[in-house]
C-alpha cells in the first residue's frame, strides 16, 4: 500500500512537471545496471519467469508533445534467463529465441498516445528472430525516488504488455508453454549530458 501511495504522489508531481517542462525532445541515457525486462509465461499450471538484459537504448522524451517521443531498445537474447536452467536453455535455443543466430531483439517506437495523466500507449515494431511485427505496450513514467518535484533528470519507466511468440515464429514447446508472454519492464533513465 505504501508503494502505491508513493507512486501516486510521484505521478501527480510528474504530471505537474510535464505540464511546465520545455517543449523539445530531451535525450535520456539508460541505467543498464538498474533496468530490466521481465517476463512470465504459463507453463501448464505454473509460470516461467525471467529477464532479458537491456543492451542499449536511445530515448527521447518530449514532455509537451508525446507524439515526438522516440524509443529504441536493444535486448541481449544471448543472456536471457528463465526461472530454471532447462527453461533458459530452451528459450535461447533454435525453437524459441534462436539466440545464436539472432543475438538481439529490437523495439522501435512508431507512436505514443496518452491514455491518462499517468499512462501512455506506445506503439512500435519489435524485431525478434529476424522478423519485425507491430506491438502496443502500456507505459507509465515516474520520477525516481530521491528526486525533487519538477526534477526530470532521473526517471523510471514501467512498461507492460502481452505478445504472442508465435507471431515471430518462436513456436518451440507450444504443447507445454503458452503462446502468450506477459512483459513487465522497469527502465531507469537519466537525462543525457
């Protein structure tokens, strides 16, 4: 409950700061050590959870005009981890991510639309296994803990969504593992110098 109150307070402060920020895209750099792309997928009655490291990101935020926001995130498929060793091996293997042949996954935004003062819809193209298809994700933007109201130098993005792995031909073990994958990302960024 305390976390929800803290996030709500940060959202209100950030909404105010956004309304008063300069009108131009601002470049941000990724804090790779403190950012993660988490996922979970159904495995029979259980879940497989895991993370895929963020290799790099190019993020431009325009607080006055969300249509000018741009995001490109590159994930490292070769270091993807699942909740147990067999799942990690299967996920990196040729029937799912095929990390040897396709060592990265790339997301490039194509549009951002505000859904409310607290969230936005981010449309983009996801390249996985050499195939590119559209996806839509939900994003929330917060000031990082310890920053003052109006300080937009360090931000936290929480991005969630659901994709079907079969769209990209990642069809291994469909009889045991769900086609739908839930994404839950925490991306920490700092204003570029």
